[in-house]
C-alpha cells in the first residue's frame, strides 16, 4: 500500500517540478531555486528512505535525509519575499545537513556509539529550531491561506516527527521506522494538495512569485539596480523625506524616475510601499536627532516636524509601527 502511494507521489512530484521549470521565467530567482531544490529533495526522500526504498531494499539514501529538505524549506520561506542578492554565507545553514551526512557515513563503516547518536539527535534539535523559525516566516508572508496551508501541513508534520525522534532518543524507544513511513504518507498528501490546486487553476506557483500588477514590467536588471540606487540616495544623502509635503509625484519629479517605476521598485524589490518607505527614514532620522545632545533644547514634536512628520499623531503612530514602542518608552530604554 505504502509503495503504491510512493509511486503516485513521485509521479505527482515530477509533474509539479516540470511545471515549475516550464514557467521558470515567471519566478523570482531564489523562490525558483529553493522551491525546485525542495521538491527534488522531497522526491528523493520518498524514493530512497530506509526500509521504504523503492529500488534498493533496506538501503537508505541518507544524503537526502529530512535534514536537507528542512533546511531548504527554511531557506525558501526565509527568503520568500527577497529580491536582494543573498550572501554566500547562506551556505552555513547547510552545516547541520553536512554533519548529519558525515555521521551517517561514519555509521556505515563503524559501530554506532552513544555519542554518535547524541550528535545525530543534536542535529534534530537544530532542525526543530529551523522549523519553528519557518513557521514564523510563513506567518509573516502575505499570501492567501489556501497557499499557506500545504506549507503549514509540512512544517507541523516535520516538527512532530523530529520532536518524537528526540523523545524517542531520550526515552530509549524505537519508533523511527513508523515515523518515517508516516512522513512519506504526509508528503504524498502534500503533493496531492499541490496538484489539486494546479488542476483547479488556483495559480499556486504564480501568486507567491510576482505581483500581477508588475508582471509585464519593462524594467531590466540594470534599470532596477540604477533606480534602487537613486531612490535610496535621495533618502540617505539628500534626505528628501524631510519635506512634509513629499508625495509620490513630487518624489518622482525630484529624482526623475517615473512614479510607476518607483512604486514597482518599492513594492517588489524593496518590499515596502511609498509611505512606509519615507516614514521609516523619518523615524530613524528622528532618533538620530533626538539622541544628539545639541538638540536637547528642542521638543519631541519640534524634532518630529523637522524630519518631515506633519503632526504628533502621525509621528507617534509611525514610531510605534517601526520601533514597536512609543517615543517616550524608547527614550527610557535606549537613550
């Protein structure tokens, strides 16, 4: 029965992977590669899990163990809305997987000891940490609930699996084989769900990747980087945000970039909107000015208006939005 489920799940997984590659140009780079790698690792796990291997009886493809797709799922969700270049240091997130593979290689040649098993389960604790952060990242992503559902399902399934494996080690029980079989079944259900979404034309893969408003944008990568540089320079160098009457149109006229391109850069490539963009700079500039002893003779409202806020209410609401506390609380705890 499980083998039949595995075969169907593999076929569905391949179908999803082919669909993803066919529409590669629609997706942001990191979404495409992390999601593709995640699907490949899930497929490999379904095919090659120990005691459930479709091709080699009782042989474990440990190099594609759960630790790998936990890491890929974590990175996919962490950088889901990122358009900026990811630093090479992202490789560090794969260290637990590398250590786990080394442990598994050691176990194929030598007898498993208590300490080897201890380090193996320590990696499981790291995976639980990844999964908890992944749930946090998923909650923050602004997409429809029906799109989030399969990821919540997979994250919670993995969290339960790893938690039970850790408990299994602490209590000296043996439930690993059963858990792996259950996880394969859960991944199969996940593939069924994704296929269902695609068949009924919910555009699962399109929605998280590119805002349809900018789907036909004429901006190329050079334009994007050039406009981003000019927009940020207008804030950080020219401090244009201090103009309390600053609007998208006046901003566009000042830096000579069409306002629809400014909106696209802010919404898609800087993950913000125009008002939040300028108000966050205003809040940071307020803190800088308020922290300067030379400005002690100015009131809070006086400094707030000097950085571009029109009134006290607007200032207070934006300060709390970006700093999480009121200006008075910030002064007591940080200044």
